[in-house]
C-alpha cells in the first residue's frame, strides 16, 4: 500500500494558509506574506510568518514539537507520536500559564506570547520576536573579559534573568524537605547508563561512591513551578533591551534550585560545538554568580543543593551528548575520537570541580 501521509511541504503550505487566516493581525493575501523555510531541530520543526505595512511589521512563529534527535526518519512531521503530542501540549500549557502568572511588574523580561495551538498539527503559534540571541553576546563578553576584567552587559542580563525568575518562583513558593535519596538514585541511574555507553568505569564508580555519602543530608528548601526549558540559548534581546524567553518546556513542581542548576549548566556548555570546547572552555564563573546573587538577594542560598543538582544536570547533558553522538552517521573512529577528546574530558572536569566544592 502506498504511503499517503502528507509531506512536510504539504503541511507547511496548509499551515501557512491556516495561520494567516486565524492568527495574523489582519487578513492579508497570501501573495503579500513573508515566511521563512522549515527549520528542523532536535526537538521541533519551525518556521516564521511576517506581514509588513507602512507602520512596521508583525508576525508569528510556528513550532511543531517533535522528538527528532538527528534521526532522518523523524524529520517527517507526520506521523506524530504520543510523545510528540505530549511535548507540544505541555509546552503550550506552560506558555499559557506564563502569560498569566509571569510577573507583570518586570516587563523588560518576558516570555513570548502564545496565540494558539493547532492540535491536528501539534503546532504552537506564538508572537514572533525580533531580537538577537543572548548566548552570542555572552560569548563575546566572556572572551573580552580575559583582557578587561570588569562587569559588562552580559552580567547585567544575567542579573535581570535571576531577578525575574525569582519573582516568578515566588508566585507558587512552598517550603519543603529536600529528598536527597531520590535525587541520588536518579543520578546513580544516569551514571549506570553512562558506564554502559563506555564512560570509564572507575570515574563513574567514584561519582556513585561520593553520592552515597550524601544520603543522610537533611536540608529544607522550597518547591515551586519550575520550567524544564529555562536555557541560556532560549534568551533573546531586542533593540530596546527587552529580554524575551522562548520554549519554556514542561512546567512541573520541583525544587527552586532545579531551575537554577538547569540554567547554570546551559551556561557551562556555552561553547559546545566550537573548538574552544576542546580546551574545556566555559564562561567565567562571575556570570553565573551575577545570576545567583540577583536571584537570591538577601535570602539564604542552599549551595550544597545547587551543587548536587548541577552535577545531576551535567550527568544528564553528558548522557544526551552520547545519545546525539550515537545518532550521527559518522565513522566509528570519528565518534571514538570525539568521545575521548571532546565530550568526556569536559564533563569529567566539570563534575570533578563540583564534587570538590560539595566536599568543602
């Protein structure tokens, strides 16, 4: 039987017409629309649409969440799996919640505005943001900092992000006991997976051994609504200095330090994909310190919790690096070279640093 599933190009054309009719600010002939090509990422297929007039421009962004992960077969939008649909529904719910509860008194840091969700296509429609990637600014500032040794515009952005996230967390904050045993179990499971991928067993065993010594820690912290997608690469800045946040991911109740650790680790791997990663390059610690200092203000910082959850996130990113590497259609010798010289040395260095801080 012939495969009658619509092609990506057919879905693209259908969405252009439907989105133009339902979400653009005024009815515009399709011939007058501007729209970008389909962009295929690890976890989504996206494109933008734009309308220009004498008063300026306005547009929308169309995102179809899907688990692709460099698998050519999964680059086809249809069919959508249950997990694909869950990704889309979770993210759209998060955006709607944020549009209502993200602190309105901090208008210079905001999440992108959701406009609608087309369930048949698993397509999230948001306003289009005309802004630049913050991570590129952070890279430039970090590279210049070696010579200048002073605060820069990236420190200011990190401070603003910390303050805004703290205000959002305050909207659903509850005191709770930190369940260190559950955290350690999840980390040990991740270590086991890394060992199965070929990570040096002695190093993995050392991590697990250190984790087991922490199971009697008794710490009280706070839980709140957290954002799985709080990531430095999803931060944008427009020409007026307004910070926009994209792709919040699934929202769930978790420890406040979970969002902090997630964001910190996305900063640590800022040079992923570049030659500087070979040198174990990571942004100066003063940037994440600006973020944390602004987040906590005069409140007590739970450094051990942040440290342990940072290790947890590093382990997850390390595991994902292996997943991506295994999915690449590269010769085995190339993958082995990258594993031994690029991936493993960086994560070992980062985790060793955190373990040393944890024991101090």
